[in-house]
């Protein structure tokens, strides 16, 4: 990337995020002129090659956009295609999807908390370094993550790119006996998740406040995961079908990820902090209690506390998984038929990192004619850049190495996923 | 202690995540190798040479084509992990298409992009010592490979087809029992035949087995009622080179 700039200071890479990219900061006369996340994950063209594929194929194909949250891609794809075909899956299938999704929330959140983010707060380069001093903590995280993965394997066949998801439902519904051993594991996981909340609540959170509009799915009677309509903290409410009227994407020269903003309103934030702020009254009593004890109020506007929100959502996902297993009765048919028709369909679900929108158009034979995918990290990019601008402005006295480290940390607050949109490796600070 | 580095090219991160998904073995492994470069997991990065390099992802930009040569030069053993690195991955679907047109579909101003017309496997650019197949790779195979290298033996990696694993697992054959199309006979073993265990046909995510019988496979797919274009699509998803000509007719 250095060829793009005349004066650059190359400083150590930004790590423990998923994907590739860089951050560029330009400071002139002591004033932050420009902050850019340069996302240079090579374009992978999913939306292009989905065209001409059958309407049954997107769950397997779009899963490959992200190895960390494949279920999110599968679920948004299924929702969009079923919407196009006018099919609603029966409650038993929907419940099994939610259960699978809980596994992904646990796996992804715990990965981020323990392996990617906590080392920042504790002054370690990685969880492996942390394990040298506090093996018990890292072991607890790995065990909790494994429970999420095992849940995904029991339902999806595999934790990374599950094979059992299909448009209309599943290839095979698990027998109650397949899930019973997981229930016991999830009881242990609940304690581990509550301990995690208490642990991360004790970290030192720099004072920082953002005023971004926040966006998440919502449902009337439960914390939204795999379905819902959209709300924002600015008072917007709209159905998933209206997503593209409110969210516009544009391409910027410095990134292969598209930038999204709310039409006529500007940058916004999606993800755990947004979900919590918009829906926390719908968390389970235990998760709410844990949140309160951890010092989270009705809103979360300090991005550093995102790690606490993720831990609270992990508690919720574990409890919800237990509830769903207790209520589980195998559906009479693992999937319903989804006959194709010429139509457009829209789907959005809450990926661990935020609202993930898909749209497909297909012809009467079920061949896809166009596809659009809006991942959470692209939606967040403008808000993250805005935070960084203010963040850097307050820290210009730091040397480059220190500043780099702190910027990395600030970016990791958002758990950016870069295979789908972004990945960081380098920070460039240009000062004059 | 031998050093281990993990590198990423165009990919979804799923294969390197497989390493972090070795929850029971990760800390033990970290005691046997020194993980000195692994951006997904650590800020720390030590310069090469490296004893073992794991490479995920395919080559899709001119810059990456240069980067993989640099990595090869500082790696004693280079192992590619996953379908992207060994065969080009799902993004190799572009190889039979017009990339400029693709770019115009996804990006309003494709001129900003710096991309190659193809997504090629690592072995198309540099010598590769071992290849782990799968989208994603199998954790067990990854541990077997690293473990074997640590004690100085050859990793035991299968070249036969998923059908063998399916039989060993006592799965019911989904083609015979349910008439489901299945690529098991021509797909490389390694996953443990997950899909048939879930009552679906294999869709080839471990790539082609060593000596696939293509003609027989096309007949098998036809017998389940599949049409030519569907067969081509199914074969090409994880095997960009697949040209089941007789199927298109
Ligand atoms: S081979 Fe599959 S799982 Fe591995 S990085 Fe590529 S897309 Fe992801
Ligand atoms: S059965 Fe085939 S498609 Fe399924 S996981 Fe194994 S190799 Fe992949």
C-alpha cells in the first residue's frame, strides 16, 4: 500500500481480526486530516457468480464468504429465498434454525472475547501469551467456544460451513437424543458465560462516547436473532423488504468493501452494541441481571464496552439454546418444499457482528438473476472511521507505535470481520 | 522449538479458524511449536525463516502473486490449507467468466480494483510440500500433518474417495436409498462423510479424489434425474477445472 503515499510511517500490523486491510492516518500540522480503513481483502465476487445458480444453492455458496459466521450467511440467504418463493417455514424448523444460530453466536462471540480482544485489555499480544500466565482463563474460553462449536456440529454437521442447512429447513433434523448431551454441557457453559461477563466487566474501559445512529433487527417478544424487522435509535422502523430504500452503499477508492449509510442521515452502527441498545429489555432476566451487574445501562455508547455486551449476549445465547433444546420436538419433515417462482426476495438476520442483508432475484425456473449482500462490517465502516478520527485527535502526543496499538484496539472493539468486508494488517501514520 | 507461521490470501478465514477450533489441542500445540506469525491470533510477528508455513487462500491479485513467492523463500515446509489454496476455492468460479463484467456487477467503479482474471491455487505459483483439502479443512488432518512433521514422518493423508469413509461410517448410501445426487465417488476423503450422515449427497467440498471416474459419475448423477447444466454447476463448485463435457450435451 505504501506506493499510494508519499510520506508514510510503517508500523507493526493490526492483528487479531479476520481479513486483510490497513489503516491510514494522515496528520498535518497537528490536525488529523484523514483516517481511512483501507480494506484490501481481494474482491471475491460472490454477488456476481451467484447469478445463474439455482435458488437452492446460496446457503452452501454464501457460507463461504465467512468462516467465522457461515450460519449468518446461510440464514439470511434462506430467509431471502423463502421470501421470494412465498414460503414460511413451520415453527419447529424455525426453532431449530435459532438453535443453530445460538451455537454460532456462542462460538463467534467467545472467539472474539477470549482470542482476539481480551489480550488488548490485559496487555498481551495474544491469548497464547495470556495462557502462559493465566492458563485457566484461556481454557475456560476454549471450553465455552467448543460448546458453541459442538452445538453447531450436532445440528449443522460441521461448525465451519455447516452442511445440513437447506432452503426450506434442514436435510436431517437431529433426534432429541443427539441434543441431550449438549444440554448438560450448556449448563456448564452458562456458568462459564456468567464468569466471562464478570471477568470482562472488570477491564479498564477508556472513556469514549459515540453518538452514531444504531440499527438492529427487533422482534416484539424476544431478542432478535434469525428474524425480525428493522429499527434504529433515530426512530426509523421498517421491514426487511425496505432495507435498500433506507440503506445506500457507495464505493470508495481506498477499500474493496462498499461503504453503507442511512439515506439522508449518514453513518450508523450495527452489531452487538446496537442490538443491546435497541433490544436489551428483551434479553432473559438472567442476562439482563448480568448486564446490570457489569455496569451496562439501558444504552451502550462506549465502543470499548462492546466486549461486555458480547459476553452478555453469550449468556443469552447459552440460555436460549438450553430453552430451545428443552422444548425441542423434531419437526415431522426436516424441510418444506420451496418451489421457485419469478420474484425478488429479501432476508436479514443478526450475524454476530450485526445485521446481514441479502436480496435475490430469480426467474421462473429458480435461476438467480441478481444477488445483493450487505455485510455488517461494510455498514459499520463509516462509523468506525469517524470514531478513529476523534480517537486519534485526542492522542496525537503518542508515538507511532503506541498510537498504532491503541488504534488497533479501538478497531477491534467493533470485531470487524474482513473476509466479508475488511481485514487489517498494517497501520500507516503519515505526519508532517 | 520449530516455528509456525500462518498466512492468508483470498479466502474466508475458515481454514485458519480450524486451527483455533482445535480447542482441546491448541494450548498443547503451542507448547510444541512456536507460533511466530498468525495475524488472526496474535499481534506478534517474527521474521523468517519459518519451519512450517500454513497458507490459506488463493492468488487473485498481482501483489499476492509476489507475496507468495516471498513466503515460499522463507519457509522450510509449506502446506496449503483448504480448497482456496489447493484449487482456487469458490472464488475460482470467476475463472470461466469475464472478470471485468463481474467487477461491474459488484462495484460501481471497478477501476479502483486491482485484481487478476483468475483465482489460482498456491501450487500454480510456487512449490508446495503438502496440500490439505477441504472447504474447510478437517481439524484432524491438520493436527495429523503438523504432528507428523514434528516427529519427522510423512503425514498420513488419504487420496481415496468419500465413498470409502461413508461405508466405514455405516452411512446409508443416499443415492441408492433416496435417489439424492452425490459426488462421493469422485470426491477426496477427509471429512468423514458428513453429508451422507445427514442424508444429503456430497457436494464435493474436499475437491476431486486422485483418480475420479468422471464418466461413471455423470451417469450416476443423471440416474438421479439431474440435467446437464446442473451437473456442470455441481461439479464446478469446488473443482474449477472440472469439465464434465459429456454432461453438457
Ligand atoms: S477453503 Fe473454504 S473454508 Fe478454507 S478459506 Fe477457502 S472458503 Fe474458507
Ligand atoms: S461429504 Fe462431500 S460435501 Fe460433504 S463435507 Fe464431505 S467432502 Fe464436503
